C-alpha cells in the first residue's frame, strides 16, 4: 500500500500559504558538514523525506544528526567512520552523490555508489567526475561505485560543458580546502548554489564570484563550523503563487524572495498577472480570466526553472488561447501531460515541446504522480476540478513539499492522505 491524496476539488480556497526552507539548498549544505570536524546548527531546514534520507546517510558515515525542532538540526562531525557511501542509501536519493566532493575534501578519498537515473532522465554524473579529475583526483569505477583518491587535492581550472547544479556543488565542496586556487567557468548560478557558497564562506572558505558563472575558490587550511539559516524554497514559492493565480487571488503567499524568482515572475507579468509583495506577503490582483497564453522555455538559472515547468503547465491549461512550453533541461519531464489530459486538459507533445490549448476547467480523475513537481501539478489541477481526484504515489510529493496537506486544509481545501494499492 502507498499513500495517495484524495481531493474533493472545486472549493473556494482563501488564506495564506507559507513557504518553508529550500530543499535544494538544504541538501548540499547538510552534505558540506562532512568537510570539517565540528558542530553545526542549521535553521529553516524543511521537514521533508529527502532531509530524513540524507540524515541517515550522514549517520552511516559517522556523523551525529539531531533534530532540535521541526526545522532546526544540530550536526556533530567528530570524523568519518567510513569513506564508503553505499548503494542502498544513495539509490534512495540521487543528490546523495554530492557526498563525494565533501568526502574528498575531508580525507582525499571517497567510494560512492553511482546514483541511478530517475523518471525524468538518465541523470549522468560525467561533469562531476571530470571536475574531480581537474583537482588531481584519480578515479575508477568498479561494480557501480566511483572510487576517488588523491595524494592531495590541488586547485585547477574547470569549464563546465553545461551549468550542472549538482556538479557545481560537488566541485565547490571538493575545492574549498584544496591547495591553491580553483577557477570554475560556466558554473551553475541557482540561488541554492549561492546559498551553499554563502554557508561555506560563513565558515571561512574563500569563494569569490558567488552567484555568477565564474567562481574563484582559494583553498584554506580549515573551516570553522557554526550556525546557518537556509534560504526559502523558490520552487515551493512558485508552486504556491501558481495556486494563488488559479484561485483569483484569494490565496496569498508568505516567504517569496523576488530576486530568486525573476524569470518566473517576468513570465507571469507577460501573461498579464498583476501582483504586489507587501512585507513578504505576495498577493495577486488579476483574475485567471484576465490572462493570456505565452511561450516558455526552461533554462539554467537565471532562466525559467525546469522545476516550475509542470506546475505552470497546470495554470496554462486554464488560460484562453494556445500556450507553449519547451523543456530543455531534462529529456523526459512531460510525464504529467498524459495525466493532465486525463483530467480534461488539451496538451500535445512534439519531442521537447508541449502545446497547450486552454480549457474551461479540469475534470476530476484518478491520476499518478511520476516525480515531485509532476505531483504538485496534478494536485493543483485536482484542487480546481469539481469532484474527487485521487493523486497516487504521493511519496514523490512528500520529498519536496513540507506539510502540504495541513497547509492546503488551512486555506479550505478538502484533501486527505489515503492508502491505495501501489
Ligand atoms: C538539481 O538537480 C535539482 N536537484 C533538480 O531539482 C533540478 O531540476 C536541477 O538541479 C536543475 O535545476 C537538487 O538540487 C537536489 P543538473 P541536478 O546537474 O543537480 C545533465 C527537484 O524537483 N547533467 O543541473 O541533478 C542532467 O542529465 C529536482 O527538486 C549531465 O549531463 O541537475 C540534466 O539533463 C529535480 N552530466 C541537466 O544536466 C552531469 O554530470 C541538469 O542537471 C550532470 C548533469
């Protein structure tokens, strides 16, 4: 049996949705506590399955992870008990592969299971490995594990073929204590990469160019652990803003950081959305019926984020006219489309391009989440549709949307977690 959400949609929703800490900033920052011995206090950590999974992996490496309260963790690193990150933990969450860079920084050695692919794509790690080699790491792949070892990590220059978020984060963590200077060109610029750099610099790392695609990292002898508060989750914020637009502004969103969401917000403006942000509360002034369809292409930051592609597609299904979304980051990130079409949407796919013809509303149906953001897009459609929608395999959504059922109930949604056959 697995969890599903049962939604009795078509209700009037009204109230404030609060944005929690960023999953994709918290994960690399948790991993970075491997680099240096000491005690860390991490705040505004989202209460999510992925954080629990990573906590188990850190403990398997010998760290102590204590949950002080719902969103605060204390991590004690008294040294690693092993340099092997095993398949059974890495397979649960591919971001676990980020431990490779931190373990190399800690001990010049790491044996980490290759992460599998996932529903949205093959998710190779070739750029991570090429970057490690530039820092003097000797690599070999044996029986599904990457073995990395270096006499000492030396600064080097590395140009990313593609601004990979994970590869950028992995190499940054390997480089912060390497001998000499590391230059990264065409590095990922996502706010979550920036947050990792700010966390490391708060511990005495020397990373210049934070937030730009050119990073200059001067290796230091030692980092000094301390406290840090994670940035809000811009993808959860975007998902909640889409709900606000779908419900004609009766929903407001708390915790929106405009500068993290520029491309998303400018696309909303292109649709005709009028909004205001007052003391951190985002509210929409326009009605859904006022909006017009547009074209969107997902790009690395600061372009339109791929993680908001499926949620904004749900919105675009309800806008008069014909919209288009091109997915350029992942090879298979349209699996929510057949599910939305089962709910009455009119979406056609041609390779990486989705063409969307606006409809009046969705019709409630039983559907299946295929990944975290696809699940969110189906929940949004279910909240809007008259009648009962069941969204299966909701464990995907539990990985990235903290306390979603409670937050939606608080604004009037009729939603509950049920058990269904897998
Ligand atoms: C991060 O994944 C996020 N995950 C993803 O969020 C997000 O969709 C993605 O960045 C893009 O923004 C976390 O931060 C934990 P990439 P990551 O490396 O690091 C190819 C969510 O919903 N690539 O930037 O894996 C890769 O195949 C998740 O929260 C290589 O070819 O993304 C993909 O097509 C989903 N070789 C593209 O780059 C490599 O060595 C982007 O991948 C690495 C990546």
